[in-house]
C-alpha cells in the first residue's frame, strides 16, 4: 500500500516550518572548511586566530552529529551559539510532501528559496532501500535542459542550478528522516538496511544534469565524502551524466567518484532523438572520454545506463551494437525497464525481450543487471521525477498512482 503524507496542511507542517531555512540568513551548510572559517571571521563573531578551530567544531556538529540548530552544539558557549544563530542557519529545507511506496521507496518534495529564480523552487529526492544498502538519488538542478525524449524530468524546463548547500541538504534531510545520524530513531515500519548506514550510497541521478552544475556538485560531493564528516566512500558515490564530454575528465580528476553514462542508444541517429545532447557531443567523442576516464579499471568500472524501449532500442542487433561500442572499456551495463509517466509515447520492452538482451550482453562478458523498477506507484522511479509545481494537478496524479497500484500502469 502506498502512503502519502501531505505536509501542506497547517498541523502537519508547523514543526517543519520552524526548522525551514530562513531566507534572510545565509546557511553554513555547503561551505568548505576555509569558507566556513572566513564566514565566521567576516561576521565579526569569531577572531581570526580561532577560525580554524571553530570551523572544525561546526563541521563536526553539522556532518557527524547531524544537528540542524546551533542550540544543540553543546561544546560551544551559549553566547557564541546565540551569535551564530543571529547571523547564520544550519536548518533543513521545507518538506512539502513525503511519499512512501509499497516497496519501501521514499520520495521527498523539497522547497527552496527563490535565490534569483523569482519564486520558491521545488525538487524531488528518492531513497531506495535494498538488502545491505540504502541508495539516495539526489537532484542537481531544478528542471533540466536536456529534453531527453523518454524522461519525465526532461519535460520540465530548467529553472536554476541547485547550490552546494541545497544538494547536501537532500542528503542531510534524508538521514534525519531515516534516523541515520547518532541518537536518532528510524521511523516505525521503515524499510532500511538491517545493518550499517541507512544511506550507504548516493547517486547523482535525480533531476538535472550534474555536469552542467559542476562547481556546486563538486563542492557538495567532496563534503559528502570527507572522512571527518559525512564520510561516504567515493566508491559509493556515482555521478550520472548524459554526456557532457568536456567535464567528464574533470569529474575523475577533481571529484574522483564513480561514473555512469546515460547511453540508451548505440548509434548517433537514434541517440540524437533519445538524448539530444548527442548532437553536440556525439558517441565517438563520448566513448573516447570514457576510455580516458581517470582511475578507470576493472575495479572502477563505468556504468552505462540503457533504458529498454519497446521496438526502439531493444533488438539483438542493438545488443550487438552495444558490445561493439564498449569494446575494451571496463564497464557494467544497467538495463532499465522504461518507467511510464503521463503523456509519454514510449512503452517498456517486453520482459522476455529484456532478458534475451541481458543474456546476450552477459555472454559477451559484461555484467548486465536488470534494474528492478522501484517506486513506480509514487512516480519515484528512474526518469519519473518532476517537481510538484510543474506536474499535473494533484488529483490527477493520485488517480494515476491508484491505477498503477492496481497493476494497470505497468508497461
């Protein structure tokens, strides 16, 4: 059974509103240590000789303890906490809605201040629990510029890039809600890994193209992987790009996370249609950039994502073309059953076709898992994310979800 918590009602949102970030106070989340120290000195509340020590204290409270207010930072004097609260914030974003799928997948709709966009903006973040790990799918932009024809997010125009603070806030809030910080309880009935972290993996596969927001994504992921803070392994962080070729090498050199390529076709004609950025950076350039990816090895393979579209890219000839294209690249090929969304003209390949495609690729020596669709009933699956302000009316969306729960929305 799908659960949906509508947090737009006054009673449900009073507590969350109190914790939402005030627009007039800058947040300390998303700053590097050096920037954090400089902000404290510039505010006049910390002398320069103390800046490094105070920055380290705040870093620990924000990223190890996960606190969202200065009052909880008990090894800082009461007077300094009051001054910090007067000048800055470490609060979480507003949660407009939280939905829980029948399979345990969770989707949050977050609202952020305008920041030059003219109005508050909304993005979606998805948590996918599995045996032994919990994966958080994070957004990097409000909307998207790429207009991939099979992707629901691509039908929403780009509003603006997210800041490093807003990217990290998705991770921090998810850990809050799942009880993944010290002294926090996991919600009753929540589906999470039995041991270890509730959020063990992060994928930059939500709304937007991460490499069109490189600097903010870089800063956020370096903070997320900092060993004295959130301490996520870079091998458990995957950045997915549709093929912004000039930034691929920089991703390996400057961020050092795992790379995924949103591929979906093995020839330029079809990829031009499915992933229009291919017209700017065609397959020959994209594959060359993948072969040169820093740190590429059999232990650090590139994941190639391939959505299965009925009678479009799912033939054995397409599978043969995929093997030829990726020859010699340490790679894993993720086959993604197409996830339906309102208004699409595409259909998901038949399951038998997907299995034959996977068998051919496996026999050629490539790992080719078929991604189990998760969260389809709450439009949280791959390619379905689109912020509430740009989606269909809520009554229509809930009707669609009810239809999909009944089994009629599975392509």
